C-alpha cells in the first residue's frame, strides 16, 4: 500500500537518492550539483523554496516516489504551481504511484488557490508524455527553454 504525505527534513536523504536516480534515467547524472544539505536547507530552512510530497510504501516504510513543486507567478494567469519533478523509483513504476503523486499535487494547487499547474517533460520521454496525456494535459509548441547557470 502506498500513502502520500507531506515531506519532512528527515526525508531529504532518500528524496535526494530519487533525484540522482532521475538524473541517471535522463542521462544527465553529471549535471546534479545539488546536495542533501542544500536541499534540506532550501526545502525546510527559514525560507522554504519548494514543497515536497512523499509516496511511501507502508510495508517497507521506504520512500518510493515524490513530487517537488513551488509557486510561480504569471502576469497573465496569476499564481501557478510549478511541478519541478515527479519521480517514482524504477521498481514501483507502473503501479499507480505517479498518478497518486500527481493527483495530490493537483489537490495542493487547488488548496493553495492556484489558477493552474505547469511543468516540463523531455520530448523523448514517451512513457511520461503518455502518462500526462491521461490528465488532459496541454503541450505547448513554440516555447524554448532558456537557462543561465552561475
């Protein structure tokens, strides 16, 4: 049985393992520069930068997935929830954990008076694209992601 709950500072080491697992899956493990300590401070310090929902296996008490989100502001739409990542460990994929996490994240957006949600998906990640299509997701064309790294 899987339960969804708010994340805590104590969850960060296992959550960070999921971050690394995702980076390996996306063939970008060398791009992870964050750390357990930084993630704990950023999520649970005096000025939290992100929210965390945890999917926990009740049999093993292990974290098997998570949703990381934060709030952004659109001049056109107002307050939006930005879904940074939904990550489900490989052994638990295909069992509905991702759906539980996305449903809980959507509920969080409603509870916090957001006008909608936004996120990104890699164009080659067909399993994720198919998953998101089940929710009636609109995929944008014509936008290019821009980054400045410091």
